C-alpha cells in the first residue's frame, strides 16, 4: 500500500503519546524534516520481499460441515501431498491453525483474522511435506493461543474424544482431539505455556515440547520470542520421534535457533532400553494447593516407579524454584507478547502480521476474555513499571534454568504430572467471565516453566482415572530430546496401550 506522509495532526497525536511538548511551528518543522525519511519507506514498497518457496501444489480446501467435524477439531480441510518418499510417507497430519499453510485460510482462533489466507508455508510444513507426509487440514486452536482450555476459540469449543462434555486442553486443542480420535496420525502443535503438553495430557496422546530452538518457528504466529516452540503430537512416542527427526534443525531464518543445535536420527535411537537410566520425581510438581488431584498424583508416581521394573533408578528430588517458576513465566508472557514481533533478525511473515494489525484496529475488542485479561495486565505493567519486571523475570529465568539443570546433574530425567488435574468440563456458553477464565488457566502449574528454560518436556499417557487420561511429564537436559523420547517409547512398549 502507498505510504501516506504524516500531517501536522498526525505528528501532534504522536507527540502527545510520547509526552513531547511541541508547538505548531515545531510540528511543521518536523513534518518537513521527515519527508526524505518517508521516501525511504516508500522505496520499500517497490522492492520485492524474498518469501520462502512454496514447493507442493494444493487447492483452496474447504470448511467442514458440522457432521464432518464431530469434535470441532478441524478449522479447515485440505489435502496436500508431499514427496513420494521419506520418513513420513503414508502419515497424515493436522497443522495447528497458528502455523501458515500457503493458500489455506488461517484464523489463529480469532475472528480478527477471519478471511485471511496465508501466503507462505511455515518451515515445519515444508519439512513435513519434504518427508512425504500428507496434510489433511488446519486444526482449531484457541483465540491467539491464549488458553489452556478448549472453549476460547471463535470457531467454538473443541470436545474431548474421551468425554465430549470435557475440554481437550489448549491451545493446540484441535490437534489433540484429531490425533486422539484417529482422524490423523500426527499433528503440529505449538507451546508457549504448555499448549502441546496440556491437550496431550487431557486427550491421552504423546506430545513433545522440544528443546527451545530445535524446531524452527518460521511461519508461525509468535506470542513471545523467548517462549515460542513448535513440536510433534501423536499416538505414540515413536511417531513423535519420527516427526521430530523430520522437522528439527536450523532453517537459517529463525533467530530462536542456534547453529549447533541440530536434529538427530531420533527414531533410530529408540532402543527400548532404560537400564541404568536415572529418574527424579520432583516433589514440587505434586500436591499443588488448589490444583492437584490425588488420583493424578498417585497415577504419575506409580508410572514413574514402574521404570524400576525395567532396570532404571527412580528417586525423589526437591526443586524449590519450580513453584516460583510460574511467576517468572507469567511476567515474561504478559509483558513480552506485544513487543515480540520486532527487534530480531529472522523472516517476518509480513502479510500475517499486517492482517492481525488490521483486525485489531477494526475490532479492538474482538479477542477472547483470556487475551483481554493478559493484554490488560501486560499494558498496565509496561506503563507503570517500564519493563522492570520483565527484565527481572528474564534475569531470574537463568536461576530457574540452573535449578533444573542442577537436578539433572544427578538424574537423566525429571518426572511430574503434566497437568495436576484430569480434563475439566467445558464451561457453558453463558458462564461468567470468572468461570470462563478459570477453565482456561487452572491447569498449567507444571508446564510454563519449561517454556522459559527451554528444557525438552514430553507428555506420556500413563493411566486412566474415572474414564479420563492422566499424563506424566518427562523433562530432559537441554538438547537431550533423544533421552526423553527413548524413555517415553520404552514406557509405552512395556506399560502403555
């Protein structure tokens, strides 16, 4: 779109926002001085943006009818076939709807983006297709991915396959439901506070939040640069390993990644052997006031102890930082989110960011109650304290990371419940704001900490209680996703369904 040079009135509004006391003559002077700078912006419109190549043909797809979508897990259906051979040949996929698939509508759970069609394939999408996978559509995600429940998307609630009256968990809600119900073999999920692991726990599937930066985030909607993760969700640990093998490694476009953090042949490292492996049950992950259910705690402890039957060693450990880690995550997430789209080197999905900005400008109140709450807190804290608490939280994140890493000096894996409770009931459409938000935020006591620290963390379905799945979380050393996957796979082979 053509650049509109600022008028004196435009500059007066900007000056008021910056609390600058400028006279009419000052404003006119600056208006003239800005003219050559505005011409530089105009030149950008004449230069072609280098976008990732779209390698595989596809049509526009279709929005499924209700009878074709009983759990409401699909946002959009399509059929995109990848390479004829590869690790993922004959495997079908759902792509979380915060991840771009070129030519396919992308809503990110919010009506602010209704009608937007992505113009690029995210790196993970290209890698799935390069490995021979077939993409069957976009899975519903929660509004701006700002919920651990599955009732906040403007597409409507996603229902749990084990009990349709209950939540799947979020924000990768559709991915969890579609994998658990068998609609697809695997799915891409995203995780900034538990959004892969929470729906995996409540739907009874395997889901890995990889080491931070192992999987490129290019082409996905960011929430907070230091928290953003994409990863695999599947009905087996082996399929998670296969998928991670296909999508891991630097793409040269994502500043979250390190050149030395490369993928491994994860599927070939699943030996089925854990003899001598050391697991540490983290005390602070259990008995959380107001959150923990005893049947969940008991099930996870029993599942962890079952590793001893396979020759592993299981002990307990105290990590006092674990409970305080949630406060660190809250400050980083709330204050960092609005500014995360700037000030980093990498590929910027221009059309995606532009569409969201226009949606917010046209319908500023058109976001979920959870997104409003988090935005209000972030705005207040930035205005009142000018980033002081974000900065302190980022500093404290080093202490949190060091606390887990110290525990992992004497253990190979940490163990705790993924979610301290089983899947909760979906709130009714006419519920109060208080109930709406409580059902979106009450399950993440153990998950967000590892988005802050970057340790790989995986949900392992470890049992059922009252007809609902219970999830055990395995946490490994940074960069050691292979051990997490090997332990999960071995547990599944011996004790899983």
